[in-house]
C-alpha cells in the first residue's frame, strides 16, 4: 500500500501522519507517526515488586545521561498535587508512587529524554530502594484477618474490603429455596483476562507554554470524558484542553480509563514547555492496564421436581486489584452483573457481591462486554446446563421450559431490569435446527458406546446494553447520554459529528447509512467525524455496545429534525401546505400529484437561498439522546466438540451462533462483529489467562505466556439471525458489538463438560487448557468427581 500523507492541523503545528501498510499488518501505533517540533520522549519505570515500601529513589545517574531532560518522581508530582488521581469508580489511584508500590508493574518514575532509546536506557540507571511487604493475590487472602493492608493511605480503611452490593429480593428467594424440590449449586471462577488491543496505549501531550492550550493525542475510546477528567486532575480550564483520538487498532474497553502515563506526559509537557510522547510496550499494557473478569462466583438454583425454576441465588467475590478503578456506571458496584437471571422466567432472585483490594493491576474494564454482563451470562448458563443434568432433562428442553415467553415482554426481571423485547424460543429453535441437534444427540450416544467423548454445549444469553437512562447511569457524575450533530450543506452534502469514537466497528459506514435512510442523501455524500473534542458533541464514549443504542439513536433523531425542517422548505417551494407533503427516499412530493417533486438537495439549497419568512436559515442541528431504557440483545449458541481422553485436547467440530440484535443496519458489519466476538470468546474459554504467583508476579505479561487465538486455532463459525426490534429505540436497533463474547464462553465450556459429564466431571474453570481437561479426566477416572457438589 502506498504511503499516504494527511495533514493534521494542531495548535501552532502542522503535523504529518503517515499511514502505510505496516498498520495493515498490525504493527505499530498511529500515535507513532505523529511528530511535533521539539518533541521529547517518555519512558516509565515500573515496580518489579507487587507490594513494597518505597524508601527512596536515586535518579542522579539517569539524570546525568546525555539526552535526559528530566526524571519525574512521585515526589515531584506531589509538589504539583498530581501524585494521585480519581478513578472512574470514585476511588483514588497513584499516578507515581510516593509511599509504596501496590502491584507489580506500578508506575514508580518516568524519564523524559530527547530520544526514546535514551529514555529507555536511563530507566536502568535509576536506583530504587524497595522494602518488600506481604502480598495478597486473591479475594480470599484479602479477606483474611491477618492480611496485609494494601490501602493504608486511605483514611478509615482498616481492611481490604471495598464494597458490599446486593440486588433482588433476599427474603422471597430464601423462601423459594426452602420450598424447592431440588437445589443445584455451582462454584466457578471467571479468570482475569486482558482485552489485548492491536495497539497499546499511548499519547502525545502538547501544552503550549504561551497560550496554556493543551492538545493531547491519545488512543482513547472516550475522548470527551478523558478531557473532563484531565481538567479535574490537572486543574486546566476545560476549553484549554483538546483531546484528539486518531484511528484505533481496537480497544475492547482497555482504552476507556485514564492511565498514569497520560497524566505524567501531560504534566511533563506543561512543566517543560515541549510536547511529550509516550507509547507503551506490550508487556506494560498487559501488566498494568485495565484487566477484565477475575470473579469468584457461587450460584444456586431452586427447582421443582418437574424442572421449573423457582429461584436463583448468586454471590461473588470480585478481585479489584490495588485501586478500585472499574470503568462502569457509578450506581452499580459490580456493573450490570444482576442480569445474571438471564433468559429465564425466574420468580425471584438475589445477588450479592463483595469487592476486595489485592496486589494486582487495577481497572476492571468492560472487555467487549456491557459492564460485567459476560461474567453474569457465564454464571447462569453454566449453572443452567448443570441443573439440566441434575434434574434429568435435556439441556435444550430444560431451557425451553423456563424461557421468558414472547408475549411476556416487556418483562420485569427479578433483579429489576425491564427487558424490552425478545423471542428466546425462536432463536433457540433456529440454532438447534442449524446445528442438527436431534441427530447430534443420537450420534453422541453411539460415540459414547465406542469410547469417544463428544459434547454438545448450549448457551442462551440475554445481554443488556445501551447505557443509559440518566436517572441511573453516570460515570463520575457524568450522565451517560450521547450526541450527534448533523449539518447539510447547500449542495446537499452532509457532515455528521458523533460523540462516540470508533475502534474498528465501522461507525463511518453505519452512521452514514442511518442518515441516508432518514434523509435520502447517498452514504458517500455524508462525512462522519469523531474523536476530536473540539469538533464533536459531548458524550461518554464507545464501550459496552453503546454506539448504536445511544449515538445511533441520536443520529436518527437529529436527521428526523432536519427532515421536518426540509419538509417545511419543500412545502414552501411547492407552494402547498406542509400537511400535503409526503416524503420517501429523499424526495418530497405532493399528495395526489406525485409528479411535483422537491429533492432533499433542493430543500437543502433553499435552506440557505430561498427559505420562507420567519424561518431560521440553514439545515443543521444537534441532538443529545437520553435513552428511556436499555436494550436487550439475545441469542443462542451451540457448540459441538470432541475431547481426546488421552491428552485432554478438545477441538470444535461445529459452532452455530444465532443472534438477535434488533434491526440490523449493515449486515456485513454485524457479522464481522459477531465473528470477532466469537473468536475472543473461544480464546477466553480455551487459552487466555493472566494469573499470579504467591509473590504477586504476573504470569501472562507477554504473548508467550498470554495466548491469543490465531486463525490456526479459531474454529469455523456458522451464523444465523432472528430480528426482534427494540420497541423504544428510534430505529429498533439493540447493539451487537459484544454479544458474541458475552454468550460464547459458556457454550464452549458447556460442550466440554457435556462430553465429560458421564465420567463425573462437573466443572472446569476457564481456560480449559488440555492439561486442565486431562487432569479432570484423570481425577474422575480415579473416582474423585471434579467440580462443585450439588445439593
């Protein structure tokens, strides 16, 4: 691909960004190719210890190295009240250490140099005096009476407990369990995983010393929220801060938070009067940026003898790392985990959660999931699968018996959600048909006679996306409403500015199509802008499948506003009343006289040249959308596997995914999103895990230890769809970007457990590596049934 040079106009600078084929190959970072006059480079020194007192830092040798401009420490940051910053969950987080390190990889100091390699070399010359302290690497250790206190700097913090949170009706649920004919239980762990975007995090901070204007280029999913946080942390006027987020090589939630590197680079630029560039290395990204999952979950289901579900009880211990920095709505301490009742007509449910500090990296993010929905979906679908076996029913029949039925919508769940619409039975029937379920069960029975381990796994998930209604959804007090600004020029060409930020989902295509559908302007005549806080409306960003449910809705609504005005203009041009004007596919016609036509382009030209008296000129507007409710995509996934009993290796023979995301705007983009999510779900189920030894050393800090699926390992996916529009969304869309990652892990695991159930295997925690599967088989063959016991 030939190089293409694009001029990016910044404050007082002309910046060249070179886009060449190495980005197509997946190497590098778009920030890499931004170079400003007099630019300096930053590298961060990170702690090798998970918990240690900081007795002192000697940076004299580093400071003396030729090319080093400054060494920044926590002490220096503290002099400017920048040593600590607020987190998205209302906690505080150290920017650079002043007292002690609390996780391996924590930021201790930073070097600013004229060359990035000099900055890296200088890190080796910084001498830090650490005094190791006791380490906590799990919620269970954190809750122990003799556990080391991790957040001893917090006034009133006497232990490692952060929060207790509940949802549902405990009394009614306890009664349901007391009256149950059978209770099935499951203990499972959803391990820590990492979004691992193609590009790591990075930024260029350029604070003009003369004007005080700060222009910050960064790979952020939420540039407007970042700007507000920067204003609060750095004390800069918000109008003096411009965040520019160029094209992202993925984010998956990892690029939502404010990381210390951003703050240090900005502070350094402010103090030194030069732009400062910082780009993470891969290990830095894996070891210190926002993780996902790390939930220890216990589930119980109350059943009647005929298989009717009567109650659900779930408790969990959340490992929050050294600082409570989850990117999620303020009101919900464990995100939207209380969607754990899933697709089932449960009369009552109760959920309780406790969060703990540990000596791990902070920042639980919505890794391709709407605020912990993935963990909830995994919990209920694993529990339902096991319950079907325990009650003696086929897993598909058991689900069908307990589904919320189509005519029950809108449905109020036992934990407080109001599901907008659904047809769970329709999605499951299609998935079973496409996978050939009845024949597969017959084939499985024959295979078992031959000693072959064939497994069929199902997962019927309900997701909740589109946060959210302002009464319930905010982050750091910022309401989670998003906007769209649309301007149609005199020639009928349009510019749409949106508050969300694309990270590869195809926003430029999708949102142009929405405008085209509403106004009849060709998509190629619509320019979609995003990612620049000076040139787009305010919004909370792209994550948790919010883009189409919120910004897509705002786009449709602002387009309809302009269409209404264009109708008035058309009536003026046609010399008829507005009530006599009809609109279809970009053409205004007169009722009963279809030959009298005004196009949307004619109306746009008139908005600037021939508008009626009393009408404001122009054809443009802005809308901020406050959703009346969340949206609830759903689907059924079916997986067929074969397990080799001698090695524990399992392979996917077939995978069918049926999704219902409401109205599909661009089917090809939707299918691409589903394929990507299924790949990530397969990776989490089979190979991805970040774990820690007893000293808090991170195992999974590189792609040798933290395995990601490639095209070689990833199975083939067969897709299907049903369409159940959301009744409250302007175009009936629900969102799909994360559904596949939410629903698929349980389907893969259920398939393996289905294969091993006759051996006595009841549960294997993800990832299901061949070694873990082999161990489970060996334990079962020795007579020790693996997994949680059932009541």
